[in-house]
């Protein structure tokens, strides 16, 4: 089983719909992140959380919200999806050191 | 603010060495990382280097860090077709625990 699991893996939704992307981890890490990947732009940080009571905005948080339901779960919501939110979304975790982040397989979201 | 830059494409012949370069702007970067992304997959951490090191070697991978020029490179010896992927450079600053990624370099290995 994957250490960082994202659901769904693929989703097509209509403009204006609310959608939630879910992430769960079995690594026991405190820190969790949501990134967005667009071709030629690398990964951009949307939100990050260092523990259940801690939520921080990243570079591109507008139009997104998150919930850290438990140490192992961190979900990303698009309240009213728009086409330029079409992208590949990654959840990642890290421990208390700076030894790197561990990524899920990604969710490919298409907003039509 | 922090910025990490990479060239977008690199093409090499199988068996040759590949060198992927990265520059970063944050002089307080503490750790620097290399990740590999294969098609349809997430990012896989390949290796990382602490900012007080100049070099780190791990099997076919060699990381070189020039802190003065804020330049990081990843050398892959004896490049194989299975090394074809996108390679991301990333940095973090101690105490922030945020990872800032470059745009990725797409490595194509020609048989």
C-alpha cells in the first residue's frame, strides 16, 4: 500500500461545482502539503499544515481551502471550480527534519 | 522571495553522463533536493544535500553544490532509458519546512 494516498486519481467536474480532494498518509508525519503542478511551471504550494491545529497559506491559496481532519488526513477543497484550476494536484508529507517530502500519486483534475 | 530555476529539456545518449543544473536565489537555503517524476506518477525523492556540503555521491548519482553561486547540479552516470523522466530541484530553509520547487527538467535518453 502507498504511504501517501490520494483520492480520486482522476476527476472531471463542471465549472461552479464544489469538489474535495482527499489525502491520507501512513508515514506518521506531522507535516502535510498540497501542491499544484502545471506544465512548465513546476510545483506551486497551495496550503501546508504542520499539525492538526495549524494551517498555512502557500503561494496560490486563492480559490482553495483545506481541512486537517486528523494527523493522517488533509483534504483540499475547491469551493467553486473554474477551468484554470485544471491541473495535477499532489499531496505530500514530511517529518520534523528537513529530509525531504514524500508525495502521493497525484489527482488529475479537469474543470470543464 | 525564493526562486528555483532549471532548464526545461535535456537529451543524452544511453551510456553517457547527464548533468542537470539548477540555480536558486535564497541564500538561507538549508537543504537542497533532487526529485524524479516518471509519467503518471508522483515525485520520488532521489537525494538531498545539506548546505554545508559541496558534494554528495550515491551510486550513479552525484550532487554538486556551489553555495557561492547558488548553483546545484545532478550528475547521472551511465544514463539508462529508465532514467527518462522529469527531474525537479527543490530547496528548503531551516525553520520554514516549506519546499520550493523548480520548473523541472525533462530528461530524454536516446537509445
